[in-house]
C-alpha cells in the first residue's frame, strides 16, 4: 500500500470519518505547504508527551500547565469539593465546564455501559471511582455524587451499574446521589415532548 | 380554473402543504371510490356544526360529547382547579393532556406574540385570559398560572406580554406564576446542551 | 368516535400524512371561517363528477374542458402520434408535460410492479396498454414506445414486465422501444455518481 | 496555547471539520496507544516526500509506484490518448477512474471558477491545460477534450472560461469538445426532475 492509501486508512479510523473524507484530508494536506504537515507531525509526537491523565479525575490535561499529577481543576483550592460530577467522556466535561454553572469536581468514567454488557467493569472506571469516593468521603470532603450521563438507555444503564458499584461506600458515608434534571430543552415546542420530559418540566416549573 | 386545480389550490392552503403535495392529494381522492370523497365532504360540513370553542379555555371540542358550553376538562369536577396552564395552541394542550401528568385546567391563548409585534392583543387572547383568571381567583378557585410556551424567543416574548397583562390581577389575588422547567430532554448527550439547559439540569438534579 | 377524530382519521389516510399532521389539518379548518370548509366540501362532491379518466391514456381530466371521452392531449391533432410515453402516475405525466420538451402521447400505467410481485397484472394497466399499442400500430400511427419509469429496482421491474406483455405486438409491427437516458442530474459533483450514471454521462456526452 | 489546543486548532482547518470534531480527534488520539500517533506522525512526513504532482495531468501520485515524472495513467501505453477529460479535483478523477468506464487521459484543473471571479487564471490551471492540449494535438495524439465539471453554475462557468482559453488551440487543430451528458440519475422518480434533465433524458433515450 502506498503512502496516500496508508494515510487515508489511518484517517478513516478517526471518529466519524469515512474513507471518502479521509482521502479528502490527504488531498488537503498535499495542497498545503510543507510546513503545515511538518508542524502537524511534530504536534502528534508532542501531545503524547505533554498530555497526562489526571490521577484523580482521569481528565486529559497538559502537564506543562500544571506542576502536579492532578489537573488544574482537581488541584484548584477554590473548587467546591462537596460535589463530584461523574461524566462519560472528556467532551462532556468540557461542555459543562464551559457553561460555568458548576464549581465542584469531576470524574471521567471513560465510556458507557451498554445494555446487556457482560463485562461492565471493562467499559468504565468504576473501581477507580469507588476508590476516589471512599478516599474523599473518609476525609469528610464529599457529600454528593452527581451522575451526568447521556439521557438514553445506555446512559441510564451506566448510571445503574455505577450506582451499584458505589452502593457500599454511598451507604457507609451517607452520601447523596443525584442525576441531572430532565425538562424542556432550547427550541422545544410543547406539541412534541415525550411524557417523561413533560412530567419533569411540570414538576420543575419555577 | 377547473375542479382539479381549484381543489389543488384549496389543499395547498393547508399547513405545511405545497402545490405538489396538494395535487397528489387530488389524485389520491380521484383513485379512491366515490364513498371516500362523499364521507369526507360530509365530515367537513358536520365539523363546523359539531365542534364548539369552550367558553372557558377556548379549546375546540365536540358539543355532542358535552351538554354544557364548557369542554370535558373545564366541566370535570375531578380536575384540580388550583392550577391554570396557558398554552399556545390546541396541539400543545393535546400533547400535555396525553402525557397524563397534569390534572389542572388549561387556557388556549391562540397564538404567539413575535418579538417587536406592535399589536400583541390581536395575536393572543390576553383579555379573555385576564377575565378568566380574575373570575376564578375572586372565587378562591385559582392559585397558580403556569406558562407552557415554546422555548424560543417568540415563546418567551409571549410569556412576557401575557404576564404583563395579568400583572394587576396576579398582584390583587397574590397568585403564583411559573414556567415549565428547563433541563435535559430525551436523547441528550452532555457534550451538546447550551448553558441555560445545563444550568437548569444541575439546579433541578434529583 | 367524534367528528374531530373521524376527520383526523380520514386525513391521516392522505399520502404522506401522519396522525399528527392530520389533527393539525382539522384545527386549521376549525380556525378558518365557515365558507372555507363549505367550499372544500362542495369541491369534493364536484370532483368525482367533473373529472373523467381518459379512455385512451387513462389520465384524469376535467370533462368540462373537453367534449370528447379523450383528454386534451389525446384529442389534440398537433401532437406527434408516433411516440407513446408510458409513465407510472399522473404526477409523472404532469412534470414531463410541464417541461414542454415532449410533444408525443402518453399512457398512465397506474402504478409500479414491485420485485417478486405475483400478480403484476393487478398492479398496472398492461392489457389496456397492449390494446392501445396494437390499435395505434395497426393504423400505422405509432413507431416508438418510451418507458419513462422510476430509476430504481421497482421501476426497472415495471419496465421488464411491461415490455414482456408488449413483446408480441412490438414484434408484429416492428416498433422501437426505449427508456429515458441516464446521466448527470442538476447539482451533481463528479466525486459522487455511481458507475451506471458516469457510464451513461460519458456515452451521452455532447 | 497548550498542545491539546494547538492540535485542535490544526485539525479544525481540515475540510469539513469544526472545532468540536477537531477536539474529538485529539481525545481520540490520546486514547490510542503511542504507536498510533507515532505512525501517523511519520506518514505525515513521508507523504510530502513520496507524493508528486504528475507533470502532465497534475494528479497527485506516489513516486515510488512510478519511475517517471508522470503518473501511472499518463505513462500507461494502453490508455487511449485521443481523449482528455478535464476535472476539477483529484476526488473527481478518482471516482471516474473507479467506475472503469473511461480509458482516456485526464487533466486536474485544480479548482472551480466562481461566477463573477475577476482572476480566473488564479483559480484553475488553464495555461497548463492549454500547453498540454497544444503539445498533444501538435503530435496528432488528441482528438477530443471532455469537460467533466460540476453540474451547477460554478461548474458551467468553469467550462465557459476554460473553453475560452482553449479556443485558439481547439480551432487550430480542429479538436472536438464535449461535456458529460445530462439525464436521470439513480433513484429519480419522474415527478421531480427539472426541464433540463427531462429534456436530456428524452433526447438520450435508448
């Protein structure tokens, strides 16, 4: 296989990219000047060295921006440590953080647990979460675990599995658990929402 | 203009129907047996006679299913009269009623008030709503008005206008007003929602 | 069932209309003045009387616009009778006629023959087409039959079946048969078309 | 700016990729093992060295697969040199070549000429095309130039401009020019095509 096809195959493994768009990426690179590809090549080498996984929340972060093994949020003294929000992926974390409405800590569980999954412990970092929750709760630093998962069957299944794994430590330290509230999203017309959404929207009226 | 084109033109005034689909409706009718068109023709005459507008909530209803001038909901003794939910249209009312989560009364305001509208009183039944609220509140039969409008700028503007019109009577009888709760709708992944939605979802966590 | 639901059910039988849009049609009619429904009701009665099926091409047409049993096209002396274009439905006929590029005659075969259909003769007017072709060819009035069917498997199957039924008369009078040309449609970028389309486009280059 | 954001910014310059998907690419790379990024990094360096632009048709090709300065098609003795097909981009060339219906030569003109463009010569390789056509025609090796451009206003404008530039040499050597044929594309129902498409489909019937 020649370089064009090798690179096309590589790009077609990127999330959401088919062979056609992968080929288009290759042609795009070929029409850029040499610097563009060289800098991209360099960044690809650097990123694996520069970026670490936070030992506390498992969020990817640039080590150069932090001297500790913990990310900027976990090591920030001004965050409210009472609340720990558990999300599927870094992208979820980023969107919530961007909104600026949450000042607590996070935990990136690293995936979803599909319905009927036989080895859920291989899909998500449930043990690591359990250890973190135990550690913080035993220091009186945690009061509530918020599950911020996708609003679909796999997200719900992830919550059920994770809550099960946490059950002993939740009970031991009398922690509160919660899930994000359902309701009307931006753009909704009342003609369309399902029962669950209308119910939550009515209960959460203000 | 011949009958085919006359009927096409008529159907193309139906909501969401362009001339092409209107013509398809005509051909559809031509390929049905004569009974189909005759029954449809008859129903069109009957509906204007059989259906009334409820004098209380302005919902369309079949008179034959009710002996009073009020619809089945307004005249139902088992509904909770403490709460009045104001919606744009009958279709909104129907979806909420279908969900089964609400047992109070409704008011169909009959439209939306677009931003910058100069004659909002011609767009929605704000006077009729004000009269109803005054009448029920004066009989101690109403405690809360719920605005269940579209979650978009026109829906928000409808709420602002309507709340302004109701302000004197709201104050006089110390009524509560509310809007349906924002939050995560079915299918949401946390990577995408806007600030307002995330904020509400966090506040309304449970 | 009350009138609102009866009429909703009727509209939801219209092509492409689900129960939700059908209900919207009913509310639309209820908010129009009485005249609108009455005129529509009247048109529905008239159309079955005013409109005939052309005895030659099976196209629906307003009798009032023609004194014969044939439609305006079949009875037009200026049309080129050498060519007969066979289409699925009236809507196809209309679009081709609207384009103004064809001056021959038509035949509405009335449907498609799906793959694996066991009773194709009940799906399309193949006998009537055969009779018409025989009649015109025997008077030396026909030279070519053009199949203008959908470019998909069912359209292709309709052509195969119809051509089979016509085979004896095609042979007897040495008629030509043809199908519409494949090629690049408006908006095409050359990155996307399938082999068949590219092949035809290259052969039919001009 | 840290490495994560630098790489995100780079990816968001890729065709069709917004900042959100670019960030997703970065997280995807971070969750792969180190080899994946290293190989990708290496390929990005190699591609600029391995891939050349054909001096004849301007198609990108791997030098390692060819010992000459011309691509495998231009240097293939079995291709029919009578016909030269001019396309916008490499992706167009690839799709036509994949179809296997064309055995002539190509020329990648490198872009489109938008309507009202003031410097069309900076958008497409019209001079290089003119030189190639002159050179081949003078050796009696070329009879027809096929314009295979997008079927839209910019594609048509590209043809008009290119044909103008070529006019002297076309005339001098009495070359034929052609454009790919219009007609029904796969999936078409006859109810929808525009006049131009129906006209071509009828003329090109077979």
